[in-house]
C-alpha cells in the first residue's frame, strides 16, 4: 500500500488558550499547555544522592492517526518525520524522526498507533515523558514497556559493595534468576560489570551496572563514578507502573519495590533491617509495589492447602482454645469474604438466598 504525507491533514501548530474546542489536535495542544504545568520534571534529584528518569516508553493508542500522535502527544512537527521504506512489528508504516518511532496501519480501521521512545528518543521530543504518560493514559493508551533508570554519580554506591551483598544473600527479591556479567577487553581490563535480576522475556526485570565502564568502553571521556539501577516493566505491569506514576510521580520506590538489600539473622527476611549503606543511599525511600496480584485460587486448591499446611495448626488451636473459638474464626472469615469472591469461588452453586444467609451470620 502506498502511503504518502498528502494522505493526512496537516493543520498548523498554534498556541491556544484553555478554552479547548472539540477538534482533537486543538484539544491535545490545549491539554499539553495546561497539564504540563502540573507535571513533575522527568529527572528528579533527591538530596543529590541520585537522579531518576524514564529511560524507555512504549505504548499503543486507539482512534488516532500518526499526525495526532506526533503533533499532539510528542509536540513535534509532522514535516520533520520521514516515512521509512521498511516497517516493523507488522505495522504498515513507520514514521521516524531521529530515534523517535511512530507506527501505524492506516488501512485497518481499528489498528492502534504505536509509539516507541528510547532514552535518546525521549530527549528528542518536545514534551516531558511524564506528561506524555498522563495524556496517553487519559486517551486510553495501553502501555507496552516502561523503563525507569536511577543514576548514582557519587561514591555512595559501588559495584564491589553491591556484588558482596548479592553473594552473601542480602538481596531481597522474587526473581528466579540472577545473572552476573563481567567482560574484559584484549588488555584484560574490565569493560562490563553488571547484575541482572530476571530476564528480558519476563514482565519485570532489573539491572544494576557500572555506567562509568560502559561509557568509557564506547569511547567517551571518563564520567567519574556512575552506577545505574534500571527497572523494566512490560505488558500488564507497565500499565500498573504508568498509573502509579500518574498518581505519585517518579520515585526510587518503584525499583525498591522489586529489589531491596537487607541484613539480619532471622529465618524470615521480612524481619531483617535494611543494609546501612543502602538506607543511607536511599535516604528513607519506601518501596512501591508494582507487581501483579496472583490469580485467585480455586476452592479445590484452598482445600488442598488447608489439608497440607493448616491441619496441625487447627488441631493445636482447637486443643488450646476449644471448638467455639474455631467456630468464631470461621464466622469472621465468612464475614470478611465479600459477595464477589463468594460468586467467583462457587458460581451458580452460591444462590442469592444462601449468599445472603452467609453474609448475615453474626460474629
């Protein structure tokens, strides 16, 4: 299919006031002006210990075309974009400006427009990354990938301390795989030093690496101490992060929510205290959870779990407290289970009459 710029309407970019009309592009321009005033800057310094920014942003949005997205979302002139002779990911057309990529399929009415913004591309658009997330979310965008990068350019963090903590079991996380990497050049000089938690195929991944070595290996001058901690969220977890960013802004807590460093002697790591060097660096930052809730268990799985893991506890509590206490616990559990969960577990077997009876049981 031949696609040329004349296919699109190309209205001039104008400065508008807050009295937006119904035209999409005018609405985008007005929203850009009004919302940008309330959005935090992309990179935020916290007591000069670190800076944090969006390092990758990828999303799709329905009911718009490339012009709408380029001019309305990215605040760039459509004339600056080039229609490439190739395309990717099954779309009909790829529009590019520098490293900014916008994909679409005009012949498919319900096909979304996709935006891919790498770290360098985010520097080439005329709109803050948090502002883009807000406007895209407002228009029902589906976020495909969001990377958050935290940079420490002081000596508060170093790879030796981090590696030692990981190898001694002080890293608290839920990943099944940890991958260390250290590459050497021909002179046996270290050019890569990193730890990867998870994998690129998963919905969440975190990498800690020596950015100083990476920059020097690419021919740049020595930037001085530079440790980067980079989290990546894909698919459904990217949407969770996007919604949280809109509410709370950028925060190191997103990374802390998937990796922490703690020390202690208790068998349960939840009782451990945060490592002093890590606490000093984070300056009191608290974790922000970005994972998905586990799929609800079936009643069959609950029965197996009670029989396998709870039978001894129930028996011991019964001997100590008596049958009436066990009954009171059951009544409390019934009261705490809402209508939606009862119906999910039992479906049509839980008729409204019996459900009302269960919910009305006294404590």
